[in-house]
């Protein structure tokens, strides 16, 4: 029955994408990557259905068939994402072990396709809002699954779609500003309540995952959102009140875990292992500066390069993971993408504020949302190997789309001003007629 249900969901989504709304194939891809209904860690009973392969095939077919309609525009992000994919391929060709490298090529190819399909299928702000709901609700689904198992199923081993509680907490941190801003900007009261109600399972998942990076990320993202939305004073009041209530009623297991942040580098085995892994990454880059040891080969060659070869840990850092596996070119491209995503989003926000004459419109809220999610990615990604996280490349695609939307509005305004000037210049000049009256 469960497998039949899985096939029904897949068939419905594919048919709807082909006949009604092409973006459903894109939304299905995003949901699959965040929820992973066929993954062993989820246990939804759909393991025999290869959702991701089907969705990618349908989406790519739609893009190729409607290529003229969904033609891509060229910008700095398009080339940067392509370059980091080529860096992965280059490192894989020089990797000592090809098996893990091929698997990583597949991951980056899916990331590349999602990025380009967002840029192709999302044509205006209304469609981008649909994308935000698809991204946010897919992460919320995992959070609800975690809370159900934690509080009702007495489950202790569920750690998200990838089986890593830190990655699950990071995705929830990045989804928090999405749902908060969607609740703030939607006009329908039912959708507004739905969006804000999802903040509870997201926050609980971050806390009870016992991820210290996730806790720090939630504090940073919440603080940035309150700082940027200071004109909404009621949000600040509600945010501070909720934070005080949460701190006062925080479970002891979360308090104990959070209190170890300051001493983790000296006493915590996981933190000590990360420092050892970072040392291994540095040695890999020194030995193979242009290619690294190859994507997916970090643990394969860990013993050869680690200061303590017996303390084996994953990199737990996007920067050091790229440094060890792809060398200096890969990490340079990734840093460039991370920095440019913030700078371009900020510049687009300035242009939007200029167009709107300082008013807070939905576009400005969405840009603040993206930048808040970026804060969560950068802070949590400093302690996790998430250089290939699809969510980050979704942010890049969203920033790219809003750069295009803003330029379009500026061009329309410029054309309207030119037409007004031409009309004013061609307007006939009325000469007043003076009539003299005789005495």
C-alpha cells in the first residue's frame, strides 16, 4: 500500500507538471532533496520509488522542450556555479579513488540542474513566492517528522533526511526566515497562520537536535531578522517575549549541550576531532594544491594526512572540506559565490528601496529573508561540510532572479521617463493671444 501511494504521488506530480504547471517538477525536485521520501532514515515506505531521478528527468525534459520559453540569461552566478561543478569534475579525474568521486559528481550535477531550472522556470515575483513555499514547507515536513518521533513515538535515532542531526538543524535554521517572512507578507489569514505555526516545529527541531552550530545559527538568524525588521515593533516585542519564555523553560539536556560551547575545543571529543580533520585538510591542500585528494576522498586519505591518524572525523567545515578535496581553486570559487551572494543581494535591496522610495514592499522583505538564511548557512556551514548543500544554491538562484526582476523594473521606469520627456518635448507650445481694447 505504501509503495502504491508513493507511485501515485509521483505520477500525479509528473502529470500535473506536464499538463498544467511546469514548475511543479521543480518543486517536486526540491521537496525530494529536502525530504528524501525513499531514504532509509525517513522510513516513509517509498524506498522503491526513485523520486529524484524521475523529477530530474521530467524537469530536464521540460526545460529542453520549452527552451525558447525558458531561455536563461547570463550573469556572474551562472558562471560561478558552472565553474565549481567543473572544479569537482577536474578533481574527480585526478582522484586516487573514483567511486566516491563519481557520487559527488552526481550530487553537484543535481545542484547545478536545480540552480539553472530555478533561473529558467521562475519568471516573476509571484512564481518566486511559490518557490519559497516549496522550499520552506519541505524542510518543515522533516521538522514535523522529527518532533513526532521525539515527543509521540519515543524515537531517538531520527536525524533527518541524511541521518545527520547537524545537517537537519542547519536546514531548519535556514528555513526559519522563509516561513517568518512568508507569514509576514501573505495576505490570506489562513496562510499567515500556517506559516507562523511552522516556526514551532522548526525551533524545537533545532533545539532538541542538540546541535551547537544549529543553536548558534538560530540565535544569529533571529537576531538579524529582528534587527532588520525594527520598523515592525510588534515583531520585536513578540520575539523577545518568545525568547524569554523559551529560555526560562529550556530542557536541561539543551542547556547542558549549549553550555559546553566555550570548552568544547579542549574537552569535547567531537570538537577535538574537528581540529584534527582541519589539520588533515591543510596537509591535503599542501600536497595537492590544484586538485586536492578528490571529491568524496577526504576520509579515504585521512590517515595519510591527519596529525593524529587514529582520530578519524569528517571535515565538519565547508571551507576545509573543499580545501582538502578540491584544493585552492575549488575553495576560492566557493568563497567567491558565498561573498557575492551577500553583496549582490544587498545591492539589489538598495536599488529596490530606491525604486520604492524607501517603502517596505514584499520584494524588500524577501531579500531580507534570503540574507537571513545566508547568515544561517555561513555560521552553521563553518562547522559542517555543506559546500554542496542545495539550499545554498537555491539562495544563489533567488538572488540571481531578483537581480533580473529589479533590472527589468529599472528599465521599465527608464523607458516610461523617456516617453514622458518625448511627449513633453513634442507638446505644442501655446502662445497667449493679447487682445487690445480700444478706448
